[in-house]
C-alpha cells in the first residue's frame, strides 16, 4: 500500500517534493504506483517532472517482481496496469543488463521529506564546507544518476553518484540521496558510503574540510626530540665557535724570568695586570698580548694615527695581532683539511698576512723590509742567490710560494669531515620538525644524519688529526719536532680541542635519541 503522504507530495506546490515523490515511487517497485505516475505524466505543469514520471513508470514495469499466485482481484488489477504499458514504453533504453535492487523499508518524516532507514555510522567529518554552487552541481549529478537508473544503466548511475558525492560529501548525510544510492547499488548504507564517499584525505585535498590537527609527541618522545634539537645545536656551536685543534697548552719557557727582570714592568703604566701563570703557555701568552692590545691607551693610539696609507696599515697590523689565536675551529680545520686554506689562516694569521701584502705597496715599508732582509743575509750577495734586485713582485711571489707549502694535501676521505656541519644543520631542522609534526620518517632521518656526523668525527679522531700534524708540504712534523724540544707529546689526540668533543657528543645524542624515543614509546602518539 502506498503511503498517503507520498500521494500528497505528488500534488505539492513544491516541485522538489513532487520529484522526490516520483523517485520514491520508482524505487518502491510497487505496481500500485503506476496510475498515480500516469496522472502526474498527464497533468503536471513541470515538463521535467512529467518526463521523470514516465521513466519511473517504465522502470516499475520493467523491474517490478511478478506474483506467482494471483487472486481474481489481483488479476483485475494487473489487467488495469496493462493499460499503461504503451504509456511507459521507452524507446531509448540501453541494451545493458539491468540490476534489480532489493526493496528496503522507507518512510516519510514530519516534513514530508522522503527518507530511508540508513545507518550513518561511518565516521565522516562534521565540518564539511560546501559552496552553494557545489550543492547545485551535486544535485544535478544525483538527478542524472536517477535518470540513468530508470533507463536501466546502473554503471552510469553509479558514476554520476560518485561525482555527486565528490562534489558534495554532505550527501552521505542526506536521507533521500542515500536511499536512492542504496537502491541503485544494492548495498547497505555503510557499504554505499564507502563506495561513493571520498576519503578524509581526499576531502582535505579538495578543501572541503580542514586538515586534521598535527600529531603530538608523548612526554617521552618530546624529551628525546628535545635532546636531538639540543644535541644538534651543541654540535653547531662546537664546530663553528669552539676549537677543534688546540696548541694553546704548549708550554712557553722563560716567562717567569721575563717578569723577574722587569721586562714587563712597563705594562703596569698601561693599566694592564699581566697574569704570570698565563704566560707559561702559548695560548695564555697570546691572551695576555691581546689584553694589552685591547687596553684603552692602545685604542686611543690606534684612533689617533689619523688617515692615510700609513695609518691604515697601523690599524690593520694591530687588528691582525688581535685575531691571532692558538686554536683552530672546526670550520678552519675543515678548510685546511680539504686544501682550501693554509695553516696560518686556520690559526687567525689572515689579518697579518693581508697586512704584509698591503704593506708591500708602501715604498717606505718595502725599503725597510729589503734592508732588514739583506742584513739578515749578512755578506751574502743577493745576485748569487738568484734574487737580483728585490722588488714587491718578487717578494709577493716568494710569499705565495711559502703559503702554498703550508697547504695540506687532502685525501678523498678527508672531505668526509664536511658531513659534520651538514649533519648537525639537518639534525637541527629535524629536531624542530619533530617537535612540531612528528613522523617515523623524521626519526629515521635523525638516525641517518647523526650516524653520518659521528662517522666523520670518528675518522678525524682516529686518522685525520695524525695526518694534520705534518704541517702542509713542509715536512714539519709536530709529533716529532716538539718532543725534540723537550715537550712530552705521546699522541696527536692531545691536540684535539674542546669543540671537537662537544660536536661529537651532540651528534651521538642525535643518533641515539631516536632509538631510545621509539624504544620507550613505540609508535604511541597522543
């Protein structure tokens, strides 16, 4: 028996309700609906609804089940229905096989909307944003799906439904559309949604829902992610700011005697308190000298020399002396190891070297230098040494030759040390990324880059430092020459500075923390 509310909807002034009523009658496959559909076909003012009623009647005629046993009343009814056979004949039907869906319980809600007892238990986002234009397009696809279904082409009908659900994912919550889709597909509510609805990820790409909140690390993982970040930061500081090679601890003989003889007594007039204990080492002596150069009286003299070529040279000389150091940072050590920097610049003598080059352009300085060089040779004839008349170009050439001899000849494996700052920099970024948006791939990359940096540090400790003790191409070997001067040197590792240990420790933390983080919190994220 047809629900009276459906028949009432057929006469509604709202064309949408009339369409839904016609669609309901079509999917009910009830032959009692044929007279009502015929009436709509003949009398409805909307040509689209009339055509829809015609197709609905043809659909029922073709797919309604036949009763095996009929009483006299049913036979009479069947004869009355036969009058509509010509009315509902569809010359445009496709030859594709027609799928007959199973009938389902349906009902009308309080607003005369056609609905089904679909079970909306598939979790879909409730904050789907769909524009009015998209809703109209989706509605058009649904109507096309019903049209194809009435024609008997379910493949096309399902294709149109997929387009409709992709255009407006909210259709999964629309009872009329879900009822139609279930009849077309012959599937349950959940299976219909799985077939037609886009995934949450697809809806994110389409922009109809907001992206899900980023995952968060639990407390243990947060701790180890922080360890990675701090370890990478410490490695960068150790490489760029702290010494990797340190000659500052080498003793200096005669400092006590110099003070006792009053050679340094004049420094008191400059307001400098010299620490005699510092003068006992190379690093301490340099520190005390630079303390003198940074006193106010020296600053005043430096600023009072005026302007001009000579004044610039004086300032450059003092600045060069201030930059000399007894240590080399990880960056300077790496530049020396790959052959791009001589040993003097690695220890801060670059300012003095630049001063010497610029001073050669000053005739007074050049004359003084040549005079001093000649006195140093004593009675030797310059021409007999193949030097002839010394000029600036000859001196520069000899100077460049000496600096070239102070360059290290790298081996292929020496370039591996470049991995240290690269690994520390990447680990720094990965540590930040872990704290913001964790993933298994980021943990894995931390392990990879941490191990790469640790491997490069291990090579420096076991092999490179010993090679670097042979200064450039000069043949000077620190490990043999210093003991000859009475200094106890047993291993090249004695010259490894604090910066190296800070860098290596930081990279070890980067490499081990992901293992520990995943061990204590395997895959658990809040």
